[in-house]
């Protein structure tokens, strides 16, 4: 049975007690510097300097064949957008990590804007220490659109042209049943009507973490989330027989996460299944134009 630790405290301080090269995967969504209750909003320079301090510790505890998945959105100051993945890329490259993919996570709902287009995606930067890293493509393949298609000429004439296990989903996925060709990670964000919703204001879905866990680790590997929140990473790992450590500085979020883990172990936790199609809003009455507005 996989094990876990849910540590309460400051990530930078707690990481200093962890052995080198322990984690095959470090996956997290760090604070975005948008003034949530778990952060104090700073200038972009102050924010990056603070986050910069933790990166050396994270790379120290990362396994030689390991990966870091760093999920971020945008920081906005006085109406100007600062794409955090752009700034973080420079910080990781200075430490000689290699970017494998810049993954787009697209979702359908979020904050609306009146002076610019509404943001509907975030990014995951996937870095490795070197060229020798764990990557289990077969565990995250998606069905081919034309599995019966064959080569019509050449030395492979008559053979099936697609991999029977499915195709590589690329770095932009759309996990929507019967609509695999779009290849966008269209995993719904955790809003008020999401089955996994807790009181955490920036909770990310188990499904988002699960795909990275499956692709970038093997069973019984260790995974770390240094900003664990309400435990989505821990749940994704325990669900898939990975060992995991989460660090969270807000006690009430850790308590919620522990309750979710207990519910999971009892078979009571509700979570969105990986293969579940996205809700079709067009069938809702709310999607119909009111007569008085036509």
C-alpha cells in the first residue's frame, strides 16, 4: 500500500529535512501573487525573488530521472498581464533544467474581464534534470480517430497506420469523450458545482495531476507537492499506487485534505473520473436565449 505524509509548515523550511534525489515527480501550483488568503500580494519582482529561494531545494530533492511540473496562470497588476510561466522558465533554465513540454490546460469557466479577453487557460511547465527521465506514454495515450486506417502504398502497405494502443495526446489535450482530435487538456476547473469542490479558492482537480503522475512516475515512486493545498496531488498519487509528500502552511487546508484522504480510503470520496465527458451546457435551459432578449 502506498504511503503519504501531509506536513504542516513553510515549504522552504520543511524541504531542508528531506534527503537528496528522493522524488521522481514534483508537481504543484504555487501561489500566483493575486492576494489570496494564503499569500500577501507583492510586486512581481518581490514575488519571483521569494519563489526563487525554494527552487534550489526542489531541484536538490528531485531524482536524477525525475520531472518537475509547475502549473501557473497569470499575475495581473494595474490591468497589465504578466505570464508567470515566462518568468519561471528563466528561473528553471538558470538551474540547467530542460523543458520537455509547455502544456496547455484549457477550461470553460473562470473570471470574466471587461477590458481584455477573459482568460480560459493555464500552463504546466514540464522540466527534467537531463535526457534520461521516466515517461510512460502508453499510460496516457488517447484513442486514435481512425484506428482502422491502413497504409495504401509503400513497404507497409496494408498494415494499420496507427498505434493499436492509441495516439500520443501531444501537449494540448482535450479529454472529451468522442472528441479526442482536439487534443486540449479540457479538464474542468474546480468551481462551485464541481464534484470535488472544497473551500480552497484555487483548488485544482485530481484529474489534472493524475495524468502527470501516470506519465512521469512508476508505481511506488515518490511524488512531492510543496504547496499541497487540500490534497489533490496526494489523492492522485494514492489512487495510482504512488508514495507522496505534501507540504501545506494553512492548517485548515491540510485538515480538509486529510478528511478527503480518509473519505477516499473508505470509498466515500467523490471525484471526477478521468474518462468522464465534459458537461454539455447546450442542453441546459440556461443556455437558451430568453425571448425578451431576442
